[in-house]
């Protein structure tokens, strides 16, 4: 039986996916209720499917519900938000996001007898507690998703033998080790990774032993729950409310723009919160650095590389590199680092 490998990073802030043909998708981890878009599609181009994801799940579990996903959901004036629950595995939203990413990455010409091999994961410490639940969810996953405005459907299910799970953070470092292994394999040194996500930050460390083999160091690694880009979102949300004069709140799209640019047009003028944004980024970066220093102690002197990954890592890199400027580096394609690592890891089990 032929297999086709797809790697999915189900982040709290963004969904990232890559298939074995190197097609990639990325979209915000946001869904809202779907509805008829006839006028919208009449006036506006929908050629870019990732910006216009309108899906219907065609089975009894979802009762043929319709959803806007990603950028389209973000653009809705209300009833759209990120998933913030600690254990989201069996949530309706998580399944819709997963089905959407897979549907976009399964090729049109894939033979009917080809099985989908999925590679995905969880934050480092969640992996230990929730791995079995994730495996069970994927084993029972059988849904048909229709992309309403683009008129195609995908049937998605997995055999248990085609499910490969790998810890987040470790996925990112795995992609780097595979592609740049010779420069990192210095005996009796350490390589570290700080992977900043939306709701969590993973700190992952490998020791290079005397045989130049990477060995995972659990005591120097951790998942920092509640320490991620969501801290900046919460800070900026409050800063806007405090400065709006009437206690107004931003919708998801407006808040994301404010956290990117530091200013927002509101009631005829700009509210400039760039100083608040810079302070929030510095505060988050300092907290992450302090946590890493606490885990690593004097062993940090024996690191040969500290890699920064994740969408948050990309935003915070200029602050995070202060942990050790001479050995810090922003990993290539930081947002896709885990998905790329998953794919590389999954190829070994295909």
C-alpha cells in the first residue's frame, strides 16, 4: 500500500503544514461559524484559498456544519478567537483546523488506494501526558471536508500504523540537526532550542556525547505553559482598553494588527501604543531567558549553539539572542521548523 506523508504543527496561534511534495500552508488557528458568502465572492476575488477558507464537514459528528477558518474567520467582526484551552485535542475546533490543513495538503491527483501518513505532535511536556489521547483521536478521525467556495472535497482517515507523533521543539531541533549536523556535533557540548509559540514556549536541549551522538537532556528541557505570544496579546488588549477613553475592546483581527504594528486606527485617529508593544516584547523575552538560564545554569557555558524557532521566536529574536549573542541563531523558516522536523522524522517511518 502506498503512503503519502503530511506533517502538521497544530499551534495555538497558527496551523502549519507541509506535505512530502514540499507544499506548505499556514493560517491562524481561528474558526467561526460559516454562512452564505454569495455577495462576498461576487465582489471579491477568492483565488487565494488560504485567505478564504470556507468549509463544511459532511458527516454526522459535525452535522454538516459550516465554518470560516483562518484569515476568513479572523476577518469576521465577532465570534472568532484563538483556542486557549490547555487540552484541545478532542475539541471541535481542533478537529476542524486539522481537517482543513490536511484537506489543503492532499494532492488532487492522489491515487484512491494511497493512505495518508500523518506526523504531528504536542508541546514537550504535554506530549508525555496527552500523547495517547492524541493518538486515539487520530485513530478515530474519519471526516469528509468540503471547501465550499472552491468546490472540492477530501475524505480523511488514518490507519493507526500511519500515525507518527513527535514532541514540539524537538521537531524543530531535529530539522536543524538533519540539515547541519557536522557543525553541531562537538563532543561533550550541548545544543539548545527555544521555540516560542502562542501559548507555550518549549526549551529543548541535546547533549553531544563522546561518540558525537545527540542525547536528549530532560532535566535541561521544559515546556513553559502560559509563556508565549498570548502574553503580548493580553498586555496590548489591556493597553488599548485603558487608552480608548471609553473602555472599548478590539476584535481578533484588530488585536492581531495592534500586536504587529503597535498602533490602531480608532474613531477617526490612531492610538499609538508602540512603547507598550516594545515593553511587552522585552518583558516576555526576559522571562523566557530567565527560565532558560534557570534550567541550564553553568552548563550554558558548554553550549555550542542556541537556536530560536517558532512564530514568536521570529518576532522576539532581537531580544532573545541576548541570552548568548555569539551562539544564538534564528532557525531557517522558524514558523515551519516543527512541521519540517516532523516531516523529516516521519520519512523514517514511511
